[in-house]
C-alpha cells in the first residue's frame, strides 16, 4: 500500500494518540501471568499487540474485549499446541521467551521475515544461564523449555528493555533473586508495572492498568507540527516517562517549541498533554547517552534534522541496524532519495539540514517507523513524497493517516 504526503497544509488541533505499545504488551503478559482479572484501558489495538493477545491466549489466558476495557484472566500456563507466531513484533517474542522460561512448559516462537532476521541470542543467552533449555541459534524459530530456573545477576551488554524485561519475567519463576544491571538505563515500564501486580507475599494478582498515549506515536504529530509552517498541535494524555522522551528533549535543544502541560501520574507512569508549534530548528550534536530514551525516534529525528539550519550528528546508532529494518540504511537511503545531504560513518549519522526537495518515492523496508517518518517529511518538503509499504504502519499506529488528515495534513492513498 502506498501513501502520498503533500506539503504545505498546516496541522492544527487537539487529539489523542493510541495507547503505548510497550505498556500494552506488558499489561497483557503480566496480566496473563497473574491470578485473577486484569483490566486494561487504552490498550493499543495494533497488529503487534494483537500478536501478544493471541500468544497469551495460546498459553492459557482468557482475554476478552469488553467495550473500552480489555479483560485478562491469568492462571497456570500450558504449552501451546502450535508455534507462537509473533509476526513483526520483537517485544512479543523477547518478553514471552522470558515469561515462558520461568514456567514448566515449552513453546516455539516464529515470526515474519523481518523478525526472523533479528538477534535473539541477547535473550536466550541469559535465559540459558538461568537454566532454561533452548533450541535454536541467534534467530527465530526458537523453542524454549522452561521451568526450574535459578535467579542470576546479569550485567547487560546492550541497552535493551526487551532483554531486561525478559530476564525479569523469567526471574519471577526462578529460585532466588534475579538482578539486572544496566549501564545505560532503558525504558522502565516493566519495573513500574510489576509493583502494581505484586501482593505482600510476592505473588502476581490481577489489577487495573491504564495505558497512556504512546510518546513514540505522538512524536510523529509533534515533528509534523514543528516542521509545517503555521501548525499548532496538542496531543493529550501522552506518556512522558523520562526513559522515553529523549526526542522531545533533543527537539527542544534544536529550538523546537514543545510544551508539556497538565502533568499527572497514571498507573505509575507520568503523563502530560504535549503542545508543539511550528518552529525554526537548528542542527545539534545529539548526546550518545540519550540513545536509549529515543531509540525508536531516530528516523523521525533524522527527518527533523533535514529541515534544521546546519548539521546534526547522531552517534552510537549500531542498535538501529537490528530494528524492524536496518534503520540506519533505511534512513540514509530515504533521505538521499529526498535530496537531503546525509552520511553514515560507522555508527554515526550526519545530516546537513536546510530543506528537503522531496518529489520521490521512498521504500518503507517493512518498517512502520520508516513509513511514518517519510510521510512526515513529505508534509514539509518542496514536492510530495510517496511512501511504498505504508501498510506496516498498522503494527504500531493504526489510524495514523486519518488522524493526520483530521489535523489538516494532506495524505492521500496512492
Ligand atoms: C521495546 C524496547 C525497544 C524498542 C521497542 C520496544 C520494549 O527495543 O525499540 O520498540 O517494549 O521493551 P530494544 O529492547 O531492542 O531496545
């Protein structure tokens, strides 16, 4: 499916974005591990999250949608009859491998062609150290035989919230304590959510989990508003967990007018309304230490940098090669196709900003965030940009094009 984004039309208005993807996966998985009923509001109803719904059902949980509430009834898990198909979703695969490892069951994990290329040893290695028996190499398909684990102390070699969460979920079923040591803090949604479920005896009990708006989805609206002259957009109820909002900080460093209002706490997570106004951006040196807090936002930051005055440099981007696509290559090729001066030197991305001519077709490479980032570029470039492979947007942000159109953007099916 193709989408064409046309430049010029300002975005104006106030909207909410769908629920947080990371929190949605975790609420379903921990809810399925808990005794009794968990009620999730604001669950992201995207392809990736529906993979987790199907997976926890296959593992024995009851999951039902009841109006705006998703009800999960957990209990003892069973070995599923068929492989768990995680589709495009790394979070489904990695978190569930950990959760399965902690239980006396077996499950085989498979995924689509993109997920089947992504590295899994980063999860299976610590799970093996805990005593899980695992069949397979670095990539899916992988079979996990769980049960009788022992807790470990594990120093993370890569900053990854998926790996950290997999170990913590496995640790819940292990003998003795499990400790994960991070040198760079990754998103901490699992650590914030688990206490909502734990009773005094250390058992998981069903609870209420509200999912705030996903900052990684709000980011596309925020950047579009900053780039298209005359725009002003408010996104209500966005998660502003400090481990997630590196992009907003960087955009502010670039001169972007972004305000956080009506700050509150919902289900252990900080939330705010995010207001963005069209701004003149300037290039910056992005601190490498900020990478984990904006790991999913580099495609979009690269688009913002294309319109900033001067150069922007982003360092230590090696992890981007292991996302839904090789994002470093996809960003560089897409920007070059749009007439932007871009260089990759090792794990550093350099962009010389000013303006983007556009007027071309960009491939999404099976990657939702690449698709949305280049649609945003087309709203601000000199000539329209057509994104090929836009169907992948449904993995994380169903309704993206309609929401943007509702704010005034010109995005056409083409
Ligand atoms: C996620 C962690 C990040 C992120 C992904 C969601 C999570 O992946 O890119 O979109 O929910 O834990 P890594 O753990 O591989 O960095």
